[in-house]
C-alpha cells in the first residue's frame, strides 16, 4: 500500500496562475482532508470530504475549491494564486469518517510558493 | 469552534531528560485528543491518542494525560533520545456540525547530547 499520495511535491506559481493539487489514497478510507501548514500556525483545515460525494469548508477555505472525484481521490484547486497561499499543503485521510475521531494518515506534502 | 492552545512553542532538553508539552482546549464536548509528531521535512504521524473516558495512556516512553475538568491534556516523553527531536502537535475535535480536528500551533523539541 502506498497510503496517501500527493502530487506535485514542489510547485512555484506566479500571482494569478491556477493549479490543482492531486491526492489519492489506496486504503479505502471514507474521509479525506486538505490542510495547510504555515510557520507558527500549525495545521489548518481548508476543506474536507466526510464521504464520497460530499465536501465542506474548513477553517480557511477562501481562495480554494475541492473535488472529491471518487472514493480514492480528493483534489484541491487554486483558481487565482496569491502570495498568501504560499504554504505547505497536506492531504490526509481517515478510515471510518468525520465523526469517528480517529487516526489521520497524511500525504508527504506539497511545498507551494506563489511569487 | 474549538480553540487549542499549545505550550511551549520550543523546548530544549538534554538526552535522557523528560519533556512535557501542554495543550488546552475550549470545546467541553471534545472527547478525542491525539498527538502528532512531524520530523523535519516529513509528514505528521500519530504517536498517541487518548479518549475522554480515560485519564492517562502510556506507550513505552510516551504518555498522555487528560484533565477534562480543567480542559487540558499533556504529552510526556521520558528518557528522551535524539530521534525524539521533532515538532509535536496536539489536536482536539471541533464538535460542531462535524467532528473536525483543530490542531495546536506546535512545539519544536530539540534533544541535545
């Protein structure tokens, strides 16, 4: 099992460009999440998908959109990148679902710089 | 929503000493408290968690204690080793519309020889 796979690992964008971060898990997990990590601010939830077919906003959703393409894949899109979106992005998944309060499995992260 | 505060932000201990990291939370309905470890350049990984029906949980050199009345929980690492050097995050669920985890801001632990 590969676990949670994120692509790309690194990306540099210019202000106003768009891009999609891809995430896939092979553990048959129900819930998937996108977090961003900034120095001194911990991990903040951007969007989550409690189950296939559903998505919802987290703590910092502005400037982002998501798609739960199927049970395995959950993508994060930046429509018009801004320097404030420079961050490390982590995708995560959990087995039973959003209410289960259980272990999160994280991907290896995407380091994004917006110039 | 849930507010999780974590202290200290940095902690330096000598190898063999103990380290303690503390977190407080605001949502009295929270019932699950995990700790994640993130080594430099790596992904966060769960090292221990505790549910509200117990006050303490141990796993070899690490332990977590929970005080629901005071709404705080702590991570204890004994006999620290250089490989314990990492950033540690506590978390607690925001039990609003869905039980989403809110993370603390992290503690950078440095174990010196």
